[in-house]
């Protein structure tokens, strides 16, 4: 069945309700995920080209996407579906949009990311029989649905180059009163489950470096990610709550330094993360800049245990990274 054009909820408006919250109480929602898959133009040509796939069963040209399997997160779905439909590995970047449209009696909800293509080769299969790498403007002319074109427009309007940094709130730990030294308090059973879900998200985003505030619960939150990614966990005392409170400018400067390199994840605490996100979005002004795209109100950033802020930065040559998007992932399992 060919779906009609959908309703896109861009992540650029402050206060936009996330897909997770908006859909919790809505029955018969079918969830899917996909991406604008891109690569640098070959031959050193400036710019990027994006992947568009032809689906013979629908007789349409589409961005790669597919349904969420039971027990699978949307981020993991996006990476899997890209591989199945295009043959390419992918690393997720910023969350671009959520699209909603009716399919019969159900409602389909599709999350889209910016995703950089890795190694791979396209082979025609049961889902897609053709792939084309095109400049964004050419791809827009080929896409069948207006909602896909809207997602592509959001991608094309963003600055480049971009870098990513993920701020992880430590997972749930044992009761504070049970440990004479709070720094040594470990994760409980639920926290260990949360840590495994965090690892799925960090893997989908291609994290290459891990840092933890000097708390056992912070380090343990990243241990499944460390094993999955094959990288160690470095101590980062600048991001402990007391360090952020004493020297917020120093913590922010250290984070920006890390944001300029390979994709990084930092596990920190409940005071430091909201303060850092707020200050990055404000960028020296009284409040969050209106041009920072987010699915939350950045004046009061949330930081639930086990949650993740996916931060996207743009760096102009010779200048520091500048926050352009902040996507809050309340539960990495979703």
C-alpha cells in the first residue's frame, strides 16, 4: 500500500514533543526508522550525495527505512534497515525528524537520522532493486513522497561539517544510604539493563572514545559500551557534579575540546549534564539560542537516569565547535 505524504515534526522548534512521549498512549502505532544516508562526493568534489532506493513492491523511490522489530530500538532499526536496503554500514548523527501518517486503521511513525555511509556495496534484493547516489537537489526530484523531501530538506539545510558528542546520565545505582562512600556506589540490576541499552545507542552512533566522571556508577554505565566498541574508558573529573558547579566554564571548554575530535560519549551526573546542555545552547547569552534544534526545552534540560543527550556541533575552520542540535533520548531502548 502506498502511504500518503506524512506530517513531519521537525526537531528545530523548542518544546517539540518527542516521538516517545507523543506515542506512549496511542494504540495501533506502527514504528519505523530510517535515515538520509550520505557520503562525500567522489573524486574530491565538494559536497555530499545521498542514497535513494527504489522499492518494487511499493513502486516508489524512498529514503531507506523499515519497521522496528520487537525489542529493538529505533536507532538500531535505522542502522539495520540501511544495511538491508542499501548494503552499506552506517553511523548515525543528528536526529532529523519524526514523520507520522495513516496506514489503513493504523498510524505509522517514522524517525529519521542523518547517517554517514561506511563500507558496503549495493545488491538488489527483495525490498529494493535499485539504489542511486545523487546530490540532494537531484534526490529530492526523484523521491515519491513529500514527507521524504521534507526530511531531505532538513538534512540539506544543516551546516557541515558536523561532529557528535553524547552525554550519558549514569544508570540506576544502589541506594545511597547503603554505601558509606557514595563515589563507590555501583549499578543495581535495573541499572545494568539500562547500561546495555545505552551501549546499543552508542554503537549506532559510532562512538570512538569513552569518558566517565570519577564515580563507579558512571564507569559501570559505560562498561557494556566499552566491551562492544573495543575502547577503554578514560577518567574525566571535569564532568563530576562538583567540578561542573565549581568551574562550569572549564567543564564546557573541555567538552567542546572533545567535541572537535572523534565521536565521544561522556557519562556524568544529574547536575552536570543539564548545566552543560543549557550552557552549550545559550553560548554566552541569557538563554538558549533559538537556532539550536531540539526536542526539549533547553532552558531546563531533563536528565533521567540512563538517558542520553545526543549533541551535534558545527565547526568553522579556526573556530570552536558550536552546538546546532540537541536531541534528548529519554530511554535508549525505544
